[in-house]
């Protein structure tokens, strides 16, 4: 979606060669947008916490809260599928129209997509490594620095959410 007139002019001026340094900020923006969409879809698609509340409430026999939680789960599933299908249809239409109009830039688009795909495999390694780096020292048994341990642990929980 970041192919603008400036990008197309840059491809034309460079005679179709792939300029990685020019594409790097675009890949970064793509990663940020993908992360935001991932957080949104994970919020809608993962409903394990709701099921845990149902299990706890079932033991205490709160039928009204169980019905509310089931409604929340159903609503999350419906919204998740609606957003997912809208995104898929929009992106397929956009990609199809783009490739039909700009036939000479398909190789360039393929290189951009594959480099973004590769970075999307590499970045989670570092993203999920960071909370562990902060959590390991926070869980070590040092009673002297309890406040610092709690701070590191809370910081690792914040990094885990992102």
C-alpha cells in the first residue's frame, strides 16, 4: 500500500533496480501497521480468558455471568471473522488491481513482499526475546532488591503485551 507516485518514479529513475535502503523505512512502517493489526486481531480472536471466567463462574453457579461471557465470545468471533474477511477482500482487490495496472513493477513488488515477509519472521524472535531478558533477572531469588525485581517483572509483562 506504500507504492505512491514517488515510489513509482524512484523505480523508473533507478531503471527497475531494487533499492533496499529506500525500501527500509517502508518496511518499518509495514511492520508497525502489521503489529497493530495483529494486536487487534489477537484481542478479537483469542478468548481464552473469557473461557477461564466461564469455568470459574460455573463452579460458583452464576448463570447470568456465564451467558454474558458466552455472548462476549460469540461477538468476538463474529467481529474477528468480519474484519478478517474485509481485510482479505480489500487486500486481494488492491493487489489484483495494482498488478494489472503496473505490470512492469511486479518483480519489484515481489521483492518487497519477500523482504517484508523475511523481516516478519526475524522480528518476532527479538520481540519475544526481550521480555525474557528482563524476566530472568526479575525471577532470580534475591531478596535485597525486591522493588527492582518487581519493576523488571512488570516491564517484561508490558513488553509481552506489545
